């Protein structure tokens, strides 16, 4: 081969890249090919590092991708993601060059399935709840008999007509004060809060209704502002919120003392039906009249009974003197009789005591005889026990292994200290220990012959 041809082939080969250069080139390619985009998925393996960075895996049913959100971006997220949260992230597709891992560099995050408005709603709700604004112990009860009802709503709202119709039907005696305000559009939230503050400052009504008809979350957004919630919480009278339909919830509903599903329901909660109260009052009036008539009849009967018991003072005194004479006789008799009975009882007890005194001489003789018999039995029993103890000592001495060794016997143990009882337990060239009466000896086994029997 021509050397010049070989040099040309070497020069035409592509340059050799390092791993770092390759990963950086891939990262630049990914960032150029995939601009910022929204990606939805479920949070998994979420970790918040000490540096403040968030590391997690974004996954769906079929795939997953590692993601990172640096502290500078994470501090504006507005919530802390948890395992299993459905989220949407605005991220840049990139590659972590140190490990060669493909990942998402997250710029912003929000809960999946909700728009920015609902996300803001949840953030404000969580903030005010943490302050205790929605606690049940700060909710005030509605007055039982409201004489004046204030309404914060738009004069053109259909909700106002529904409220007035309901109040006219249920409680036409109630006075209504309207605090007009727009309920939708630019600056409506500030005007709603101002109307609530005006009603609180004037203190003209017993209960305040904050109402409007149903609509989308954008239509109801004026009631999701923080200043509206704080104005409701600071109101000097109880507040009933009736915003939207039954399925609509706003921040005003949580801040109010009572939530009504609709404006009409708010009017029904604020004012009890006059017909119901009149019927109740009529029933109580009937009960009161019957109780009064019954009390008068009982009092008349008591007066008749007392009049029959009334006698002249002289007759009453004569009767009491007669009672006093009888009591004096009974007292004298009661004083003499117990003394006589006590004397008789004492004499009878003395006789019984004399009869029950024991014969001391006979008892002493019995005691001496019992002591003699006990001494005899104790001596006999001790002699028998000594004899039995001597017999047991003799038997124990016969069974003493030391006495057996003194008669010429020996105990053979192998190297493990186990007693040898048969030739099969011995092996040639094994050292055994023989225990004699006055010591031990170690013996080596030359051979072992089994028994010929």
C-alpha cells in the first residue's frame, strides 16, 4: 500500500468525541429541537433538596421522565407537590450531561385539570384557612327574628328579584336595604368589599345577604378576591352568602357565617316565614290559655280544701290541750316501763352467766393429761425418725461410687470424658482415663478384642 494513501484515510476519519462533548452536543440539540412546552403527568419520587431544588419523576400510564425545578423557580410555584398529584409543567427538554440522563427542566408548575383562576382560588383558600378565617368557632348564628335585611348585589341582577319575591312571600313585614354594587367585571371585587364595609359601618340591618346568580368561574371571580373575604369576616352583623348555583363555591361562601346554595335559599334562611311564626304563636297562645285555666281550677280546689280545714282558735286550743295531756301520760309510762324491763333483763343475764362458768379444775386435769400424751408421742416419733434416717444413711453409703472404687473397681472415660461401657466404644492407639479410688491414670489402648460370648 502507498503510505500517502494511508495518511489520506487517517485524515478523512471523523474526530473522536469525549463523552462530555457528546452529551453537551445532545443537550444543545434537544434544547433547540424542543422549545418550552406544557407537559401533564403524575408526580412520583418527589424530593426537595436542602438547596431548595425540586427533583421528581413525571409519569403517565405508559412512560415517565425525570424532572428538576430549581429553587429560583420553585419558590413561585404557590404549592408543594405531593406523591400522586396530577400536574402540568412548563418545561424545557434537556439532558443532564454528568449522567447522560434525559430530563425536563421545569420553569413553572400548576395542578392539572384547572386553569389559572382555579389555581389562584385554591391558593387563596389555603392561605385564608391557615389564618383561621374559615374556622367554625368564629361563625355567628343568624338572628331568630330579623327585622331588617341588607342585600349586597347588583340592582339589575335577577338574584335581587328572586330575593325580594321570596321575602315578600315569606316575610312581608321585614324591611329590606339594598347596597348596590356591580357583581362582575373590572373593579367589581373592590366595590363589593366597599358595599359590605358600608353596611357594616351603618349597622342598619340584622343580617346581610351577599348574593348573585350563577355563572362560570370567570363570572363569579369577583367573589373570590381576598378583600371581599376579609370584608365579610370583619362585618359587624352575620353574613349569608348566596353566590351562584348549588354546585358553585367561592371564597365568600367559606368566609360567610352561613352559605346558601342559591340567592333564594339565602332569603329563606335569613327570614323565617311569617305564617309559620303566626301559627306557632297561635299554638303557644292556646297552650298558655289552657295552662292558665288549669291553674285557676287547681287554685280553687286548694282554697276549698283549706276552708274546710279552718276551725275556731278556742276549739283548736282545747284540742291541743287534750293531746298534750295524753302525751304526758304516755311519757310517764314510757319512762317507767324501760327501767323495769332493764332490771329484769340484768337479773336473767346474771343467772345465765353463773350457769355458763366453766369447771376450771377439770379443765386443768385435761390439759395435764394432753401434755403428757403429747410428750410420749413426740419421743416415740423422734425415735422412729432417727431409726429411719440411720437406715437411709446406710443405703446411701452402699450406693456411694467412692466405696465401689475402694473395692477395686475403676471408671473408664475416653478422650471426650464419656464413660466407656462396652469394647466397641474403645479404639486402638486411643488414650483413656481410668479413675481409681485414690486418683486417675491415663492408659494407651494397644488393641481391642470384642467379647467372645
